[in-house]
C-alpha cells in the first residue's frame, strides 16, 4: 500500500496540512458538503474547481466522496488531465491505482461514518 513520502512526513512535522504549494500527495480525498439549497455552489467547488486545482498541481488520484448520494468518484491523472476510474456505490469494490491494497465498498465506508 502507498504511504506518505518522506518529504511529506518532514513537511507535515511543521504543518498538519498539505498545501497546493507543496509537492503533490499521491491521493486527495474530498468529502462533498451537504447541499442546503439547489442554488448552492458547493457542487461547483467540489466537482469542478478543486478537480482543476488538483489536476494542475499533478496529484495522481482524486476522490470525491458524496455522503448524500453515497458514492465515491475516483479520478486518475493521465498525462495532464484527470480521467474517471469509476463511480462506486453500494457493494462495488472501490478501485484505486494508488492504494492498491485497499479493500473497501461505499456501503462499508458510509456505515462507518454513521456511527
């Protein structure tokens, strides 16, 4: 299974978040905020703006976890552009190119968050 690089461990000793100005992590997992109103721009932020930011800094894999829809969208960087690996739900086995030993289904993920 992939782990944080030694470079990230050293940077995180000084600051507990990885910033866009730091070397890119292997995976970023974004949890979608609940939609309060249909006009809310959070969808734009989570599915478009952050995707472009993460793509531009070369993050190899980006997950969008949506608790309301109970889905996990995984995107992988191919060249300079993200391509969709898949949208996983229910008992689908989540497939990650970076976390190859991962054994996870959306049902298990969202059940754990319900506790």
